[in-house]
C-alpha cells in the first residue's frame, strides 16, 4: 500500500460526479488513499429537488449537505476553495486561497456554468430553478402571481463541433417538463388555472429530443391532459416585462417566464486550455482526458455527457474511478460506457413520470410510465444518494426494471 499512500488524488467539485468518485475510491482503496476534495461551497446541493423548492416552497437547507463530514467519512481532506487554474504539465491545481496542490490523478467534476446573461432581460424579467438562489426567488414570484400566461422553456446551448455525439439543442430540459406539470397542479390548487396558460418551448424538434417515439407519445398525452402547450424549435433571445421573444421574430405574452439558461464550460477549464472550444472536457470512454493521461473528467463538464444528467454523471464517475483503481491495484473491472437517459419528473403530490431511453445512443429501450411507483423512485433518487453515501437507488431500480420489463415499452401504470 506504500505506492497507494503516495498517490495524490484530487477531486474538483463535490456534486453528483465528484462524490461518486470519492465514494468509489474510498470503498476500493480504503484509508490508504490520499484524496483531496475541493469545492468553493461548504455544501453539496441536491439539484433534482430544485423544482420542489421553487414550486412548493420546500426549505433550501433541507437539500444542502455539508461536504466536510462527507469527506471525513471517506477518509479524504476537504478544502473549501475554487480551482482557478490547472497546470497539466506540472500536474498541479491553483486555488482561490492562493495554494497550489500537486496531484498524480486529477478528477474534474466541477459541473458547468449557467449563462443567464446571454438571454437579454433575464436578470430583470426572468426566473429559473437551476440553483439554490434562483429556485427560492421563483417561489417568491409564484406567491405573488395572480394568474395569466406562463412561459416555461430551455434556452439553446452551443456545443463544440469537435464532439461526435448526437446533437441536442437543449442541455437538460427534463426539469422544465417537471415544472410545467407541477405548475399546472399548483395553479389548480389556487383556483387560478382557468385564468392562466402554460406554454412550454424547446429549441429542439420536440420536447426531449433525446428520447424515442414511445416516450414522446406518453409525454404528448400528459401535456395534453394538463393543457400544456408545447412549442418546438423556439430559440429564446430576449425577455421583456410581458413577453418572451424568439430568434425567428415570434413572441409570446408572458406574465411569468421560467427558463433553463444556456450551459457553458467552467472558466477554470477555459483558462487552463483543457476543454473544447466551449469549455467542456473531451475524454475517451474511460473518461480520461484526450491529451493528459493523469486527468479524468466526469459529469456535466465532460463533453460526452449529453444531455447533462445526474444519471450520466454517476455512470461516468464509476468508469473514471474504476480505471484509476485498476491502474493502482490491478483489481476490478472497468465498466463499458453505455449512456442512457434515466430521469424521473415529479408531477404532483405522489405522482411522477419515469423515463428510461437509450435510442439516442443506438439502443432499443424507450420506456415511460407514471404513477406512485415512479414517485417513490423519484424520492429515492433525490434523497437516498446523498444520505446513503454511495448506493444510488437508480442502480437497483434499474436492475429491477430491466429484469421485470426487458425491453418492453409500457405506457401508463396509473
Ligand atoms: C433543476 C434541475 C433538476 C435536475 N434534476 C435531475 C434529475 O432529476 N435527475 C438527473 O439525473 N439529473 C438532474 N439534473 C441534472 C443534474 O443535476 C446534473 O447533471 C448533475 O448535478 C451533474 O453533476 P456534476 O457532479 O457533474 O455537477 P454538479 O452537481 O453541478 O457539481 C459540481 C460541483 O463542482 C463545484 N465547483 C464548481 N466550480 C468549481 C471550481 N472552480 N473549483 C472547485 N469546485 C467547483 C460546484 O460547487 C459543485 O459542487 C437536474 C438539473 C437541474 C438544474
């Protein structure tokens, strides 16, 4: 274990991917491993709960989890600081507190940046659910809302041309479907649904371009049942106090506008010259940087992560960690990279819709169902990961679904 204790492993970012890498390294290597976790925040944020915070006013603190005890449990050191620069030749990272840290293996799991300011008028007239400042701000706006047209949608994200992946206009739009369903429910509850409309726009050809026909059919039925109007191929450019303006010159009246902004690669990746021309990190299927073998990237920051989903962050983190564990110990198998869409949208009270599809990547799975069981899985996904410190219920939910369903497409469980 002498070699192991001298191997310095640095994880940049304690989100879905970073914590999964931490848990996997710790489980395989034990306390002999020298692991440092870096994050400018003192807490990790349970992002799938953000729609609940924004729509139902759940307390934000419930979904923030302290990183120090998580690192302690995994025998790692936690340093609360941002990485400003990575020097891949000297193999060290430079922190916002002035420190320089050497590494033997570096895991870049720092997520992405959300470019709200690309949308003209966003700061004055727009709302979002994408972080723990925006979600409570939307909740306050909803409390004041007296009815009228609501416009919900995702802005277009630009990707590098170097990445050979199926093209998606929206980085991650599942949460906007969830917001539409939950909003419908909330407005009905407050008896203002009949004086309100909900329009859901997408820059893609369809809402969720990343799934197949079966899921699209189920989604169309659900949106129709909730009188949500879906507007495809709409690229938002500007928000005013009473409208949303798109690049094709069309406008929608809006009394409340909720958007997911364009995603971009982190500034530190751009400064360090480690990303593609949009700042996402290009890796091979072992999640290893295409130029620097001691650097791995997993999660939203990885150019292969398309769309940007927690589920893919976990899959990639497993592969990155397994690759390093095998290199250090000659033990364990490195899983093949088999991307798939797996997401659960909360609809109301104890109803949710589960979507599982890999047709975008050439597979045959295309499943959607809604009901109480999907709600339980959502609850499990949202909370259990952060409390169980390794085991994502999606792992066993998945195994269960596969054994029960095979590749049969089911529509509706409710
Ligand atoms: C509203 C919403 C709902 C969602 N719901 C779901 C869902 O239901 N299911 C699902 O699968 N996915 C969902 N997603 C997507 C999912 O949240 C992301 O794909 C996932 O969080 C990506 O994980 P990550 O570890 O790559 O990045 P993150 O979770 O964003 O973590 C990145 C971490 O890096 C840290 N960091 C940033 N910059 C630096 C720096 N310079 N130095 C050091 N650390 C840094 C950040 O503070 C953060 O802690 C949702 C996303 C949103 C916005």
